[in-house]
C-alpha cells in the first residue's frame, strides 16, 4: 500500500514526458479540474536554462538531449555539453538531463570539423 506518486515515470525509460504529446498532466492528479483559471497559467512552472549564451525557458524535470538541442535550435549533428562545476561534460545524443533551472549548455560541431 505504500505506492509512490510516480506511476507514469519509470526511471529506466527515455525521457518522454506526457506534455510532449499535448497532455498537460504534470502529476496525473485532478489538479486542473479544481483550478480552471487559465490554461496558459502553467507557464509560471518554467525555469531558465542557457544554451549557447541564450536564455531559454523549459519545464523542470527530465528532458532528452535532443529536446534541449531543439529548444536551443542546435543542429542535431552537433555535440552538446553541459557546464557542471566549471567543467564541460559531454552529453550523449540518447541521454537525458534533469533540469532544475540555471543549467548552462554549449554546442559545437562533432569531432572532425575544424573551425
């Protein structure tokens, strides 16, 4: 009987979130039934991240590297790295990032291209 409040979020799966498919059920509760103020009100639930020196707004939680590249208009052929404790950490194309807000990402052409 001690079930966690995470029924739709298996940890080992890719970071596909329900809102990616037009659903806005953050927790699967009847939250929006009791709060029908405005549909656009959920925008306050966004956090800021930086991609190639530009500020972007995104929902907190897990996102794929592909989603972050799309948000920052980074070509999928580029590598994406995250600045963590002053060091650049490469992110695999099939990987996920847990966004909390304030993250910094940098992109660059994959190895083999001179600038």
